[in-house]
C-alpha cells in the first residue's frame, strides 16, 4: 500500500516533468519574434527590402510573385523555405500544386547580399516572409512587422505538396485545407481574396471553369454571362499560357474591389468564386463591403496583414530545429 502510493507519486512527478518539458519544447518551436536579427544582423531587413524594391522596379509583377511564393512555402512543411530547394526532378517545387511559381532568383539575390554582410545568420524562410511583406507594402498595404527566427527545413519532396489548395477545389475542401493549417474561414477569405486583388493567372487555371466545369454545365454558372464571354475570349480553349489579371477591375491596386467581383459573378479563378458558395465565407465578404457593417474599408488591408502574420507562423522551425542554409536552393 505504502509502496504503491510512493510509486504513484513518483509516476505523477515524472508525468508532470514530461508535460512541462513537452510544453517548453512546444513553446520554443512556435516562438518567432519581431526583430530577431536586431543584434546578429541589424541590416537584415533593410537588405531584403532593397533587393525586393529593385526587383519590383525591374518588373512590378515581382510583387505578386513574391507574395504567392510565401503562401506556397508555408502550406507545405511549414514556412521553412522548403519550396526553394532544388534537389532534382522530385523536388517539392516541381509539384503540380506549385505550378507557375517564380521569384526564386530574387530570394537567392537577397541571400547572397546577406551572406556577404552576416554569414550564416539569416534563414531563407525568413527572407521569403520578409520579401512577401515588402512586396505588399509596396502596394500600400500598411507596413506590418514580420516576426522572424524561422529556421530552414531540410526536406523537399513533391509528394508532400499533394494537399495544396487548388483552383478547382470546392469551398468545403478549401476550408478544410486552411483549417488543417490552423487558419480560420475568415483567414481564407482575407488571404485568398486579399492576395488575388493583385497579380495574374495563367489561362491554364481557367480551362475547367470555362469549358469543362461539370457534367451539367460546360462553364461555371457562378460567372456573370457577359463576363463569361470576355473570359472565353481572353482564354480560348487550349490556351494555357496567356496571363490575365485576377482582379480585372483594379488589377494592380490592393483594394477590396475583388470582394465585389466575387459577390457579383466577376471572380476570375474558380477558387475565388467558391468563397461566395458558403454562408460562413460569404458573411466575411459581406462584412467588408457592406457599408453599414462595423468594418471599414481600411480594415480589409489591416486584417489582411494580420492574417499574413498568422500564415507566416505555420509549422515554423525554431531553436535547434532545421538549419540556416548557406544557399537557399540546397540544404547545407
Ligand atoms: C485559397 C486558396 C488559393 C488558391 C486555390 C490559389 C490559386 C491560385 C492560382 C491558380 C493562381 C494563378 C497562378 C499562376 O498562373 O501563376 C494564383 C495566383 C496568385 N496567388 Fe493564389 N491561391 C490561393 C490562395 C492564395 C494565398 C493565401 C495567397 C497569398 C497570401 C495567394 C497569392 C497569390 C498571388 C499573389 C497570385 C498572383 C501571382 C502572379 O501574379 O504571378 N494565393 N493563386
Ligand atoms: C524580378 O526581378 C528580377 C531582378 O531581381 C528579375 O531578374 C526578374 O526577371 C523579375 N521577374 C520578372 C517576372 O520579371
Ligand atoms: C519522396 O516521396 C516518395 C513518396 O512518399 C518516396 O517514394 C521518395 O523516395 C521520396 N523521395 C525523396 C528524394 O525523398
Ligand atoms: C474534364 O473534367 C473531367 C472531370 O474533372 C476530367 O476527368 C477530364 O479530363 C476533363 N477534360 C478535359 C478535356 O480537360
Ligand atoms: C446536375 O444535374 C442533376 C440532374 O439534373 C442534379 O441532380 C445535380 O444536382 C446537378 N449537379 C450540379 C452540380 O449542378
Ligand atoms: C445559408 O443562408 C441562407 C440565407 O440566410 C439560408 O437560407 C440557408 O439555409 C443557409 N444555409 C446553410 C447551409 O446554413
């Protein structure tokens, strides 16, 4: 009796220690901080910013390219720069779900400049997150602080990208893919439509929506008929490579116009249109465009920025996990 009591007290103590250390490890895995490099590489953020600004100057498309790159990095293996690894035909970046990604050379350039100033300090994953912020703040999204301290992953395999959100996914599937990453339905609307207020899509992603939508209908009935004729003219059957704006009304301005497009049948890609298929996501859209709502026009941008920070936290590696890659396209 006495013996077994003692034993169970010891067992309990052990369990407590295990719980506490598990908790501590959990914390250290999730902890990013604003200004992580302020002592070790004070110029880190300004070096990234200047490379991004130069790239946008060369071609304004670089802004949307760098924003999309961060999303695709975060949704596979967390925001760990795994998208940048070029380890052959089966590399993650070659996955069908990542088709059309660009911007790798901009990240490589920033890394090169950083290595010259503070060798082995700034992760590629952080460069991607900072570059996305600098890209959108060039488009008048209010500057937001990016918590840093991500470390780079060592795994890249295209099979890991099988669960990327896809243009032809149903709203149920889109919601569940975001939920799996710890993002809410509100984040889905803010991030998806917010990002697509700029940038372009290849006609490739419209083929099914325009010509092969379902058994019942060759094109998506959610498309306004006048707009359908326009889309078909811009993306004829079999045209895969021409690019058209995701928000044709205000294509290079970051604004809430895309929410009106989605509500009114003027969404360009199907996944944007699907946000209007579901009461919970529809309600989020309405809340930003209904002037009687408590949310103002300004809050769309601010809330987008907040959701970006949240996305930037997905599955991050910190502490002794991962590494600081020397070259972003290969593990050390
Ligand atoms: C909701 C799920 C999403 C789906 C299904 C989706 C799908 C797509 C597709 C098919 C394209 C066209 C790609 C091309 O032709 O190059 C695209 C473009 C883009 N996406 Fe998304 N996306 C989603 C969410 C996001 C999120 C969360 C972000 C960033 C926060 C984002 C950022 C972008 C940007 C900036 C572009 C334009 C790229 C360019 O101009 O080259 N997307 N998206
Ligand atoms: C983005 O900027 C880089 C310069 O850093 C440039 O080489 C590249 O061509 C630009 N991307 C596009 C799509 O023009
Ligand atoms: C990638 O994943 C596939 C399927 O899980 C596996 O067969 C393959 O060996 C992996 N490749 C690498 C390079 O790890
Ligand atoms: C049309 O869609 C169906 C079902 O999604 C698919 O199996 C088929 O390959 C598509 N056809 C073309 C021509 O893309
Ligand atoms: C297609 O048509 C069938 C029968 O007319 C109907 O039961 C079904 O719900 C329709 N599907 C879609 C996706 O509209
Ligand atoms: C969605 O909202 C409409 C209108 O408010 C309502 O009639 C419908 O039942 C709702 N659908 C679901 C699945 O909650």
